[in-house]
C-alpha cells in the first residue's frame, strides 16, 4: 500500500485522520479494448482505430470519426482544451491503472469511484447489450490492480426488467457493490434513443443510455420495477444515475453549457418520481445516488416537495408515510465537484448526503489542483463535516474497499 493510502495521512491540506474518497472519477479506455472483451461472435463488429497525421479515427458501423477528447481533459487548462486528436494526447491515467493511482497520489486522493466507458452506440441489440457486459468485465480487471483504492461502478440498461435483473446479478457476481442505471427507463429500440441526441458519436450514445426516455409510459415508480429494487436490496447493491436527467447535446456547442446546467436540475425529476411514487416506502433500505449532478438543489427540492405534498396529498390520494425530505435524508445521495452551495446547505432537510468528487479526467475536473479547491469550498467547515462529505458517506454508499 502506498503512503497516500494510509488512514493517517499528511497532505497539502494538513494532517487528516481519514481516507479521502473521490465519489466520481471516469475511465476512457481505448476503443481497441472492445475486441478483447466482447464475445468471440461479435469481435469483428468492434470499433477499430485508424491512425492519421491529424488525429486518430474511430471506425464503427460504417462511420469514421475523429477521436473525441471532451471527456479526457485532465491536466489541461481551460484555454488549452483539445477537443479532437490522438490517443497519445490523452493522459495515461485515463486508461492505465498504475498511472491512475499515480495521478490520485498527485491530487491527494486515497480512493476513487470509477464510472464511464460504454455502451456502444449500436443499432445491433445483441452488440448493444453485450457491450454493457464487456465494459463491466473490463472495469473489473482494471480495479483488480488495487481494489482498496479503485472501486468500479457497473453499467446496466433498463429496457426490460428481466434483462436488467440478469445483468444486476452478473455485476454482483463480478464483485461490484454499485450499479449505474439510466435516469429513466429506456426505449427498447436504442436507435430511437440515439436519434434524440441528434448525433451518432459514442459520447452521444452513452448520453442516451445514461438518460433513458423521460417520456416513457412506465416510470420507475411503476410496480413493474419492484422486482429490480428488491433484488438490489437483497444483493446489497447501491444504485446510481449519472450525467443528468436530460440529454446533453454534445455536438451543439451553442447549447452545451445550457444543457449541462439543465441536466443537473433535471435530476430532481428522477428523485421525485422515486420518492413520491412510494418506492422508498416499499424498499426503505434502497440506496440511490445522483452522480455529477451537484447538491445545491437538494435542499430546495426537499423543501418544495414537502410543502406541495402537505397541501396536495389528500386530493391526490398520496399514500406516502413520511414527508419527501425524510426519504431524501434516508435514501438519496449526490456528488458534487465545486458546489459551495451544497456545503452551505448540508444541514437542511434533504441535503445532508453529499459526497465530494474531482470528476477526473473530464473537462470540469479540479485535477491537479483539488487541494486548492477543497480549501476554497470547505473554508470554515468543521473537520467532522469534511470527514463525512469527503470520506465516510462515499465509503458507506459505495462500500469502497470491500
């Protein structure tokens, strides 16, 4: 174990008696990994890399596009973003486990929760579903480098409850303690979900998979999904949603920043469906987190739901046993990057389960200056509260190190 992984560590922030746990980091594996992890019958369909003087190109299902670097900006300043390029332009920590540990040491991070990597944006449903399984196997091998410090989150679709249950149990067998699902149930036909993004890049495909279909006839409070929630509780699996409650149009530069903001607030819809639909009354031990969504909105959402529920619950026939803020505090967690508002409101109803993250290596990451950001956003915060936000809640939710 490295010196930075000890429980009593001295860092740029001074002596600390707990492990610093980053609740949201990402992997960006080279597209060549698909051919190694997909079933033999599908490997000829995997993306291929073509090298050229101006960039590396990903060739997949009749399309040839430049390698997008949007999600691998760690180490670059805002003025030096490079949106397309070569694999050699990407920091090794994006896909090399030893290099990731070294970057964590550099940034004062003891353990990291890992997201990202799939699925493939294919209209071939066999390939699409197998790409979830392939990524989960890849992630398991990546985390095996140091399971005390690397905690992966498996990805599964939510097109069909039986399919999702199979993949949930498979993830548990691989040793995962957390599974990421779309913010809303998915349309069984991924081609229509891809069309919503207005793009066919792998990033757009992943965005569609992470968001799901907000207009789906059956949402997560429908009894159809109760078997899935019950299995998650029985398997002691935490569940997360990521990116946002709405699709970010990555190919529309004019709308990108607006979409990023709106996607965070849209997480309140995901949470409110579960709470107001009685999911947590039926499954009080279910742990659910919105990741990379910030936390400053949680106190407002809890207060607003409480007030409207109190006034409207009788004529609406609400059978909730407690005010919505009760379930926010009992079941709902969230992660933030540089959200001082979340920290300021941490003691308000519904807003206490916040977890710190760096978002390495995405464009919003605080790497390699996370110590400076921590000093800035945690100014005046008691050490006991820092411990909960930067370590203990993530340890409990993700079961880091187990």
